[in-house]
C-alpha cells in the first residue's frame, strides 16, 4: 500500500516571511532612501540657486559703489542694489521655501578696498523625511565681493586728425561715459590731453565731477601727437599721488602715430636764432605734410611752456630770422635748419632709441631732424615711456620716487588717415595678445581697437570693466 504526504505548511510560512521582510524593507529602507534622495535633491537645488543669487547680488552691489556723490550714498546704493539683485534671481517661495531672510552690508574691508556682503537664509520643508519626524531645514548662503579704489589718469589725444575725421565729438561722449564709472569721493580721476604738446588739464582728485566732464566737453581737437609726454605726465601725477593700495592705471587714447616729442634741441651755429646753443623745445611736428605743427621755443625754461593753442608760436621767442619763432607756415626744412640735432632722450628721460622699435638716423651726437626721423623717434619715445612706467622707474620730478604695478590700457581709433600703430599700442599696454613682447615688463594691460568712432564707447566700456573687475 502506497502513501503520499503534503508539505504545504512550511511553504506558506516562508511566503509569510518574504511578505513581512519585503514590507519592512519598503517601509524602513526604500521609502527613507527615496525620500532622502528627493529631499536632499531639493535642498541641493535650493542651495545652488541661492548661492548663485548671493554671488550675483554681492558683485552687483560692489559694481554700484560708484553711484552717489559721497561714500554714505554709495554704500547705501550698494546695499539696495545687492538686495534687489538677490530678489530678482531668487523668487520668493522658490521650491516651497519660506521665511526668506536677506542681509546686504557694504563697508570698508581694508585700505583702499570696500566690500559688499550678502547673507541669506530660507526654511525648506522636507516632503518625505517629514514622515519620519524631521523638521524643515534652514538653508543659508553668503557671498562677498570687493571693489578696489582706483587712481586713473586719462590721457586723451586731441590732435587735428580727430576733427578732420569727425571723431572729436564721439570721443568726448565716450570719455565722459567712461568717467561716470568711478566713485566720487573714493576714486581719483585726472585728465591729460595732448596734441602738439600735452597738458595736465585736471590733476587726479576724488572730487572729479563735474570738473573733468566740463573740461572734456570744452576740448578743441587740433595739433600733432605728443604721445610720450602725455604718458609720462600721467605717471608723474600717479607717483605724486603715491597711493600704492589702490589700482593705479593710465588709459591712453590716440587716433594716430606719435609725431612729436618735447626736448631741448641744440640750436645750430649757422642759425639766425639767438643765443646759439641755448636750446629749443620742439613740442610738435606734423610729419605727414612736412610742415612744422606746433611750438619751437628758444631760451627754453626748465619745464615745457604751457600753451593754450598748439598752433600758436609764443611772442618774443626769437629773432625775426628764426624760423621756429614764427607761426607754423614756413617749410619744415626751414625750421629744421635752425636745429643741430635731436637729443637722444626727451626732457622726461624717455629714450628716442632704446627700444629699437623704429629705426633712426643720427646727426652728430644726436638724431637727424628730418620728417621721417621725427615720427620714428617720437614713436620710440612713446614706446620707452610705456616700458619705463610699467617698470616703475624713479621719477626725477618727484624726488626719484617710484610707483610699481601701474597698469596701462590703450584705445586706438583706426579710422583716421594713416591709421594707428596697433603693435605700438599693444607694446605700451603690455597686452598679452602680443607675444612675444620685446618690451614686456610689469603689469599687463589691454589694447582695444576701435574700427570707427561708433566703436569708441564699447572700447571704453571694456576698459572700465577690466579696471573695475570685482574679486569675490
């Protein structure tokens, strides 16, 4: 007799274990893990967006530190701007967050440095982990941006070619817009303009508005291009200011090649000028037309003569037979015949030959006074001025004091007859796009090429942005 037995009971028991274990796994492991992933994802998203908004807020606040006529107004504007930028980038109630707290503060962080700090926090509810009794989490972020005070000398070409090309008015508008980027009462802004000669129209001061704007509006574009003197006078002003904690910068604008230097030219023994050997300052020569274009002043004083009109010779500057004492209508050959040669350095110590950028011809112990040679050695002088400024050399006019880390920015308007020497402007600025740069030294600046007068404003905006770069 055969018999059979059933074993269903243990199987049902095992199935029960699986169901209980599976339920426990879902309840105690899977749901919390999924909830943790979702809630942590939400927290991470809120944290990321809030941090980015805080960064934008602090940077915007620091950039607005130029708005206001005094420091108190500027700090208040910076705090208001920072808060507004955060609200624009982090909507209220974002991803169910609540209780948004924003605190924007602006103030002095260190010498010649102001900062804006934005600190924010929100409460974020937990969707799944709330079932496990976890309370809403507080998410916070903080960001600080610093703005360094700036000492800037604007060195602006006002030569006749700007009037000829119709660019004088657009240039003045772009320069005025550039000035508006700086903080009254904090930044020092000064202005030098140059034609046949250069002049310090406004020494650097924190009370630059509206004086600098008014001077720019009154500029009359005429004369040659005395680049080296304009550059060195800008350095001289910064050395005199002597504020190493600030960003010291020169913004140099031109629409043509250098065509003038200022130095004491020996008077030829065959000249009708008197006295022989006393020297003359050549403050401008326009080589394009082979005619003198500026002032040749005999009996030269210790410093260049300041003139209101570049094309007007000074009265009583020589005898009637002295060509360079007359208004610039005589031929270049006639003027040059009064001079023995051109010394190897200008009155500021800038070499007319040291950089070797342009070839020159000699005459006796100096350089030949010819049209081509004048343009070449005027170019070398500007090149050497840029090199010496970036090297922080001693300024004899300021008791041999020095100033390191001066940054030079150059803007060239390329629509005038003859164009600009772009390589020269890159060399002067130590622009990193020029590689190798034979006169590289000191801080790196930037060169901006304006193809037409309509591009000037964009170039000045770029320069301002680079100068006022904010450090988080």
